C-alpha cells in the first residue's frame, strides 16, 4: 500500500502488503528503522507509530472539501487565535484534516490495537 511512508512493526507490513515471506522480510527491512527491527527481534510485539504519506485526497476537489470540513470543525476562538499568531495566509491546512480512515482501518485489520491518532503527524500510534 502506497500510503505507508514508515511502518514500525513487521505485523503491519505483513498484514497490509500480503507479500511472500522472503519479499516481506525485504520490504520490512526497507521500511523499518533499524532500532525498531532490533526491538521487534528482541522483545516481540511493541508500541510504535505508523506514518502515512498522504491524507488520501486524490483530487483538488476532495482536498478543498476536506479543508472546508476541517475549517468548519474548528471553534471560532481557535480560528481567531490562528489569525493573530499565524504567518501563513491560510488558517487551515492539511495538518487539520483527519487521518484517512481507510488507512487506519488497514492498519487495524492487521490485528494491532490503535492507541492514538494524530492528524498533525498524519500517523497512528499502535501496539502489536
């Protein structure tokens, strides 16, 4: 799945990619930080972050609609704070758009448990 930039557990890649055992090991080594590989080998299931490449918005229209939904979800006081403190012309950006639900569901389908979801990091914290 192209959505993964970095995966922090072999269980995530094995469940989502569905490749052969030899190919899985190669993919896992390419995606995992060396410290995470060592941790999984030494301790087994662990807690870590899974980062996604994008928000799953494939068209400019989808992007604009997601930004508008994010703008509507913000409290008026939050928007005012942003007007005062932000140097960016846009008060709402892609960091305000939630993590793409199908990506989260694909990670959960591997059997891991979801701990935290961060729209700003475009990632989920999982244990598995």
